[in-house]
C-alpha cells in the first residue's frame, strides 16, 4: 500500500510493554507523550484504522499503514478516580471551616464544589 494512493493513510508504529516507555509514531514522529490510549480496528474488507486518544499512553504493538484519527481523551475516569480518593469526612470538615460561606441558598453545594476544585488544583 502506498501513501500516495491514499492521502489519509499515515505510517504508524506502536510498541508498548508494561513498565517501559511506549513508542507511538505517526509518519516517523513519536507522539507517545500526548497519547493516552489508542484503538486499532481492521475488518476483512478494509485496512487497519488507528484512533489515537490524546493524553497519556498504554498499549500493545502495531507497525503498518493505517488511517489515523485523533480524538480528545475521555477524562471521566480521571474525575472518577479523583472523587474516589476524597474522604467525605475531610471534605465535610473542610467545607464547614470555609470562610467564604455566606448563608445564602446553595452555600454548602458551592462550598463543596469550590473545595473539590481547590484540592484538584493542588491547593
């Protein structure tokens, strides 16, 4: 297969092993530092298609020509992972100690959201 025959086709090389830095190359350029995940799909009637999800990396191996799509990574698992680490007792205590509570309707909800944002930002 020639890339001149198919302008959307790029040379793709993926090498990944647990505990080692992955290599994800598109046309010889290593893009592993921005790839969180990828999907390789191939049907009987079509050549392989590689979808790269922007973020960190994980994977297996693939070396060949494929159509490449780049899509934003789904970050829901990151949010869920963060929320799983929150100790509700510490959150409750931190919110009730906030100096920005004003007695207005929704103050506790605003306090919880603000506290979670601050913790997520490392404050």
